[in-house]
């Protein structure tokens, strides 16, 4: 049975930046109700009614994983680690985006799966065998027939985007070799609860995983978690190493350790999520109060990073042009468009001092270190950043 614990109101598709604002674009803008449920049987946290993936992963998909230095480095590191540890003959990535992970592999030894056609084109052009399709049983069979079994399947921030996890794991078990490893990483519910980062919930994050939930789901597919890591990427993620039940791998001690910490943190109890929901409502009140106060003092406030997360914050808290002047983002294809739902203009990075910015809300709070490093001059000049994670505050 699934029970709702959080209602984040009507939300747009986070990736649908508007090119212009007029009656026809506004009429076409799609909204859905973002309610979050907890499954009392397997402990999985999910969106109650996910958006149809065909609406989300289109050929205008804006996000480019290679935009951030932090992410480039972290993909290079994990690619090298996996190559060294598992020595795969054939690898595959599910959700390869613009190839930020793939580029660390020899073109002949890795397959890319990416349903957004604009992104698939990028890796295809670079010579990587790329399937511009959604990951499912049919595709797994097709790949198996053409290339044989795969030794390493990697996926970052993609598995949690797929509504039907049964299909995902079934497809994986079809083409994974006997001692192959399926490594995937996605936002971690333990970090969401700890950081009060309710903005991890948006249309693409159909599920936010715990180790207990994944462990329960894998059972039906004769797959097991052999190792896990808690990561700082994306504001707190979990990486799972999954293999077949009868593979050569033993389960690492860390799996038990994380499982115990989840039990201690009561991630298997509905009451934990209910309490979290109250903290989220309070966070909304605090953020709106702070922004209103700054507005009354005629402070110039912008938002840094046109992130999907900030779409959840702005739409849930009803923050629009009255409270935030505009948004800056380094991603070219987000620039000079408008944020979904609240329609804030997205500008390229600016000289924050010249533009007389007083405060910048960290829409990309998960990159706060990288951003604060970049904007040292702004800070030195008296400029300040605002965050809502883990609590609403002005960073000093
Ligand atoms: P993400 O959290 O979904 O990866 O999005 C991060 C966004 O923040 C992405 O659009 C790029 C933007 N960004 C900047 O504009 N400047 C920066 O310095 C960093 C690190 C990110």
C-alpha cells in the first residue's frame, strides 16, 4: 500500500524552459500534481502519479551533464575506478546524456543508451554506438543479440527517472553477464531527510531510493546489492553495485552498515516521512518570509543556477518575479529562456558586482562550493548567497 506524505502542489515539467511568454505558450504549459508517496510494503519513495516519460525526454532536453567541472571530474573518477576494479570487456551506460562518462572509455568497448535524440546524436557523432531509446526489455534483447552479454552497466541519475523499475531490473538481468556488475547512482532519500532537501522531488525524480527499497525490489529478479557508497554528488546520492545472486561476488560489510543506519534513521517508517513533510512546510514559510523582507528593503535578489530543483522550490513556494529578479546559468541552451511555471528570465553568468546584485539564491546549492569559489569577488564585495538547505539562511 502506498501512502501520501507530502504535497508539493502543481508543478511544471522542470526541463521545459519557455522560449517566450505569450498566451499560447502559457496555455500549452503542462502542470501536474506533485504528491509523494511511501510504499509500506517495499519502503520505496515515489511520485504518486509520474509524468509520461515521452513528455519529458524529448529532442529539446536541455540538461548537459558535462557543464559542471565537479561532474566531469566525478565521472572521470568513477569510470577509472570501475575499469580498474571490474576489467569489463563490454560496458554500457543507461542515460548517457552528452557522453561525460563515456568519453573515459574506448569507443569500441561501450554502448550508449539515451532516449533524448538531441543528446544521443552527440555521442553517436563521436563514434559511440548509441541507442536513442528508452531502457526496457525489448532494447536489452536487441543489444544482447547484437553485442552479447555486457560486463558493466553504469547509470547515473537515470534509474530513478524510470517509473517501471520491474522492467528496468528485468532488462538488466537479460543482458548482464554472469559475473557482470550493474552500477547505478541516484539521489539518496537518507540525504533528503537529513538535509530537508525537498527539491529533490521533481517530475524526473520519480523515485528517491533507499538501500532497503532497492534491496526489496531486486529480489524478484535474482539480483543482489554487493556493495554501496554514499556520495556527495547532487546533494547526497547513493551508488549501488548490483550482481546476479549466483555471481562470484560476496556482499560487502558496508551494505549491512548502510542498512543498519537506515533502520536507525527509521527510513522504513511512514512517521519519518510525515515529520519531514512538516519540516518542508516550515522551510517554505521561512524562505518566503526572508525573500519578502529583502524585497521590502529594495535588495536586488537573483537565483544562481536554473536547476530543476529550484523549479520545485519556486513553484511550491510561489516565488516569482516579485521576489527574484532573474536567474543566471552557464548552460547555453537554458539562457534567454524562462523558468518553467514561474517564468523567471534566465541570463548567462553576469558580473554580479557590476549588476549590483545584493543576494543570490543558490538554486544549484549542490554546487555551492564550486559557485562560491567562482564568485569570490562578489562575496568580498559584500554580496551574499541564500540557501534553503538544510535550513533557510543567508550564508556569511
Ligand atoms: P543540476 O543540479 O541539475 O546539475 O544543475 C546545475 C545547474 O547549475 C546547471 O544548469 C548549470 C548551473 N551552474 C551554473 O550556472 N554555474 C555554475 O557554476 C555551476 C556549478 C552550475
